[in-house]
C-alpha cells in the first residue's frame, strides 16, 4: 500500500512525471497525495488530503518546476488522514522523503531524535526516516546523501521502500528497498523510481527491480552506485517490461472493475493457453517442477482476501481429482501459529500482486520451519512472492487496477485447475483421455463466461433492488461455497452493504435467525450433485419470508415463484462451474455499487496492494 515515485531528469520538468505516475499508482492508496520538487530555489512541497487530481491542481497553481522530485500516494497506517501526515515528509528545508511500508522501531527512533532536538510535525513513522537521514547527513559535515541514507537505514527495523532528495544535492536521488517493492526505470535523459511498473511505462520500459537491502544512487544518466544488503557494490539486470499501456487505460468503460469483469473471457483464455498449448506438463511451473511434484505428498495454500477464496475453491479440485491432501490457511494467521512443518508438503502462495506482506512473511516462515518446496501463483512478473518461490505460474490477467479483484480471481482458478490436472496426471490418476476432456472444458470456458456477461441487464434489475438493502446473505454448497464467500466479499467491499456467506447446509445452525423480508439471500445453485440439497435449504429461507435470488444453470429444473428470483447461467459447466458462477456475483456487486453511487474502483478504507501487516 502507498505508491511512491521519483525522478531525476536532465531537461524536462519532473512534475509531469510525478503527477502522471502517482495517478497510475493511486490504486495502492488514495487517502492523500503529495510531491516535493527541487525548484530553482528550495525544495517545494505540495500535499493534499484526497485524490491525486486535487494535489495536481494545487501543484499546477503553485507553478512547481524542477528537474528532480519525489511523490507519494498514501494509505494511512500511522496517523490519520491529514495534510501534515501526507508525504513527502521533510526534515527542515534540507531532506525530503517518500516512504511505503512501516518502520517498526519508529517510537524508539523518534525519542532518540527528539532528544537530539528534532521537532516532529506529523504522527507518521516516516518522519523519523527524514530526520534520521538529516542527522546522518549533517553530523559529520561530509554531506554525502547516499552514505547518510545507508547509515539511517541500518537503524530501521521493518519494511520500507524510500525515495530521498536533499536541497543541496540537486542532481541525486537515493532509493532504498527492504520488504516493499521498488524499481528503477531508465529513460534517455531521465531516471525514475516507482513502486510498480505501471507508473513509468508511459516513459520507458527499461526497468531494474531492486532487491531487499539494496540502496541506489541515481542521476539523470542512470544508476551511479548500487549496494546490496551486505554493502557490496552490485549490478542488477535491466529488464524490458511487457506491460501494455492499454491495460492501464479505461477505454470505453466507466470503471476499471467493469473493464476487468468484461476482460475475463480473454484473461481466462490467455491463462488457460499455457495448458492448451503446453499440455498439463509439470514444466509449466518451472524447470524442476516434475521432481518437486514427485517429492510431495500434500499441499498447504497460503493467501489473503480474494486469493484465499481461490485457494478454498482449489482444495476441492486438488483433493477430488489429484487426491492431494490440501490445507488452506489465511496467511496472516499461519505466520503467527506454531505449525507442524512437513518438508514433503508443497507450500503454495496465491497473490494477484505478489507483494502482500502477510503472504510473503507466511512463505518465509514456512521455509524457516523446513518446508522444502514452494510454488507461487501470481499475476505480477518479477514481484516478491515468485522471486521467493521455487516454482511459479503466472496468471495472464493483465494489469488489475480496480481494488476489488475480479479477473485476477478467475485466472487464479484457471491456474489452480491446471495445477490439479497436472498433479493428477503425474500421479497416474488422470488418464490421457480425461486430460483431453479437461482441455476441452478449458477451451469452452471463455465462451461460457461471455454468455454470463451477456446476462448483465437481468443482473442490473436485481442490483437496483439490492441497492436499498443493508444486509445480504450468500449461500453455496461444496465447491460453490467459496464462490458465495467471494460474492459476499465483493458486495461488502464496493457497496458497503453488510454481507455474509454460509455453506447452505449451515443456515439452520444460526444465520436463519437473520432471515426476514428485508434480507435478500443470494444462492449459487448450479445443476450439480448438491442441487437437491440446496433446494431444501432454499425452502427453509422461503418458509421464513426471505427473498431468494438464485443463480442456477440453464439445464436445472428450477422455476421462478413468489419470493424466488432466478437467473440462469449457461448449461452446467461441470468441473469449471465455480469460475462461471463467479461472474454473476461480480456483476451484481458492481451494479449495486453503481446504484448506490459508491466509488467502485477505490472503495473507502481499502487499497489494492497490502504491504503492511
Ligand atoms: C487486498 C485487495 C484484495 C486482495 C487481497 C490479497 O485486500 O484489496 O482484492 O484479494 O489484498 O491481495 P493479493 O495481491 O495477495 O492477491
């Protein structure tokens, strides 16, 4: 969370880049935004509570102009959403800093600095970084910004990505990374830093991903000096980013969430292509994947949020098809528990961003306990989780900007299904003929998803009724229970309607008490072996005056009646039905949010990428 940018340019005003870059990173946090620019005079700073646009207007009005600067868009952790807490933070007129992450020992460091006479103007942990660097920069009189940042970083515990400029050092930007993403991008006469590549892609595709512990000194001509966590001079490879600019633009859509929902046939097809072209081969997951897969006897999946629900869905496939015992755990819980490690248990992490701190720490914890094998399923190339994992499969969803995850989820499911069949084949449980059937199902999937997207007008009619509600229940059974969970999460995230999901059979053990004619009950009821059971559970709701909103399949014998609304998705999609049934709950949330007038892409209090605990 929080996005940082910075640039040293030889000719052009840095403000264009800073504001454009921040607008691209706004999905990472949107409580406040700010920039600091070394002008012909001093460093000048503009900060505003709220969106980047507001800050940009203020920067234009102030006529900010300079060749070097830093910027930040904030998701508040330490200290409220106020202008004094907005970044960049400064130490006097001399040092300006932007920071993503958390300095865990900031209280001790603040006390030390206060005793040295530093006065704090914010409640943030970041301000200690500014003063700490100021102290190192000035105390020996050598005014070496790079050395000062290195010395200050040695004092910090926690996670950070920082960009630093000094008033008397107009051609040097220092960047440091520990636990939070940061890259350097190399232009012709410009050098940039950014939390992710979306901020720089309109300017250059040549990027260098910093590693944990790296500190770099940058000028307009590139990287002048780079040291690793041991203080040794080092070089990092320059990579060409393949991110498309179009994936960052709205095009004809009103919101990124809408665009991303509609991109799913393509995203799913692109992700499935790995298996359609390469077969269900272990090598899709890495060169030595076959050996790894043969060395494991169970799986543990660690993830957060929507990715966790993808994991819950995959458990059904993995145990059913590949007969692989699978545990699924929320990463933030796992990492603080005494677990029994098993070197033959494959640790899978699932993450859209690849940088969720809890998931990352959970993986490190698993490794420290003796887990030998790890696989990351991730949508962002070169992000932290794949880099920390032995094996990787990238989903090909393209950039996902809307905070509420949509195409990342369905493509994670495709990847996990591919993994399941791969393991099943390797273990002799899936014959070639069965694998061919699964291939065909994957081939048909984008079409089925498109068919559901075409149901949008019917879903809009439901959404208009949901908009007036305060609560909703979501029910599903078996492999569709995680889809009910995902539906409830989507609804709360973007509409702020309180929503909960239950396995339909659990209704009578408590939640049924909530059901009355004000409680809409959404049911995921595909035409599978549990349909009759789900119908019985729906009777329990109808008998208590609850109104049912049922998503079922074209071929299920299920009819509308008073208090029972039905929308039919295409014929039952078999084993891939959870993917097809995700689409209507996404659309229901999206259109309910529209009807309620909430900020669909940037729901209150949330951020897309959570790099703090
Ligand atoms: C945040 C996002 C969610 C996402 C979760 C996990 O809470 O708002 O959409 O599901 O983080 O993110 P990851 O990048 O690890 O999948």
